[in-house]
């Protein structure tokens, strides 16, 4: 049985879902899924490093506040 997914080699790096589908001629969820994962990873890293930055700033303020 033939695979119904896109076999276009650059479908993950397509700018948008429409470009992917026009490149391979088939509709599937591969293009949209990779964008969701990359968006989720970006959001998670922003929240993680933002939280770490807030904690570091809080500790620095506590240390500087004790000296004054």
C-alpha cells in the first residue's frame, strides 16, 4: 500500500502549510504538526528562561539589598 503522506523532501521547512501542499500535491498533517511542535518548543523555552531570569534577578536584588 502506498504512503499517502507528502514525500517532498523540504515539506518540514516549507514557509506555510499551503506551500507544502502545493509542493507535494497532497494534504496531510505533517506540515502543520511540525509548526505546532516548533511553536510549542519556542514558547516553552521563553517561559523557562524567563522564569529563570526572574529568579536570578530576585536573588541578586536580595543580595544587593542586604549590603545597603
